[in-house]
């Protein structure tokens, strides 16, 4: 995911990720709209094809931030800090999408847009932690101190990801359990619905990779300007 030390413009791989993601996005939308209705929620469940990939990519993005924050703390390479920051920023976008679509899904299902049940609460806390990550970055002028402080938050903040994911199992929750359970490997979905979900997950992943590489490039240019 790292680029050259002094990039000037997005490379071919970045454009490939972005291009494929944009081209496949309408296909993912078509698969979502043509997937069979849920046995209990009918066509309302189709919001899942935005909600679930958004949440998964948010978790993935924060894991990448955790990983590159650790690498920065051990190696002190500014490129690792830039990737960690870029992934956290894109992760906030995807997690924000998951929160908004979750609220829209909750209103007709539970009768309210928001209730402080475990999954929603832990996800909101997770979102707030990474908002704080950027508030911290904005409050520190010294680049080295900023990177070290942000890396500490990037590492410690990731603790909230498994808590958010497992909340529907650890506590009584209105939120349904995972249709694809990563802890057991069990899948509780119709094959056609699973196909649409996995395709949209692929599309979101391509967009995530492209956005992170592009944002890291912008961060590198900003760092060169700051040094000058």
C-alpha cells in the first residue's frame, strides 16, 4: 500500500482500483435490487447491501490504521503515518455510511431511528474515537509528535472494533446476529442474497483501496509543502 517516497501523481494501480470500483458499482446496485426479498423484512432488507459492506470496510480501514500505526511506532517512517491517517479517514466515511443506513433500517424495523442498544452504542463510540483521532492530529503542530500521538490513538482505538463486532453476541441486543459469522464460519443467507452482498463488498473494497492510496498521496504532497 506504500508508495514511493516522493510521489507526484496517482499511479496506475490507484487508478485501476478506483476505475474498477466505479465501473462495478452499478452492477452491485443491480444485484442488490434484483436479489430476492428477505423472508421477514421483505424488500426493506436490501439496505443491507450498503449497510454491511460499509460496516465491514470501516472495520477493515481501522485495522489498517492499527497496523500502520504500529509500523510507524517501530520504524518512525512518515509514510506509515500517512497510510494510517488515510485509512482512518476513509474508514470514517464507510462507518458513517453504516451508521446512517443502519438508522434508516432501524426506523421501519424498530420504530425509532436510534436506540442505545449494544451494537449501535459501540459503533457510535468507535466512530467518535476516530473523530477524536483527527481532532488530535489537528491540535498538534509538530509533525513527529503529531504522528506519534496519532499512532497511539490508532493502536488503542482499534480495541473498540472487536467489541463492536461481538456486541450482538456478548449482550442482549435488538440488532440481529451476523448473517456471515466470522467467528464460526457459518452463513445464514440465501445464496442469491449472499452473491449480491459479496459482490458489493468487493466493489467497496476496490473503492477503499483506491481512495486510501489517493489520500495517502495527497498527504505526502501536504507533508512536502509543510516541510518547505
